[in-house]
C-alpha cells in the first residue's frame, strides 16, 4: 500500500492550470504563485478555488487577477470563521 501525500509546487501549479484551462480562463500569471502559497494543498481545494474565482469574475465581469484571488480567499476565510 502506498500513501499519497500533498501535491508539491509543480503538481499544484499544474492542477491549477488544468482547472483554469478547462474553464477557458487565462488568469494573470501572478495568480498561480499567490494561490499556491495560500490554499490548502489539495486537488479538491484547487478545483473549488478556481470555480469560485470563475463564478465571481463572471458575475462581476472582471478579469481573474491576484487582487480578485485575495478578495475571494479573504471572503471565504471570514465566512469560515463564522462557523468556528
């Protein structure tokens, strides 16, 4: 039996790029390192963050930038704090 650990930087960046590409999104290049340092290192969380960014960017007719990523992560963190 083999244990599967958290994705390393190269894998996590590849996963993020894949999820953005599947949604036909080309975020600013500085979004990748920003997210990689701030999200939980899992494929599930990467998928959820990309989906959330896509939803908000579409609703507000905005590009996906580091600023938007920061706003989403801060907003989600405040929401989670309500349930602790």
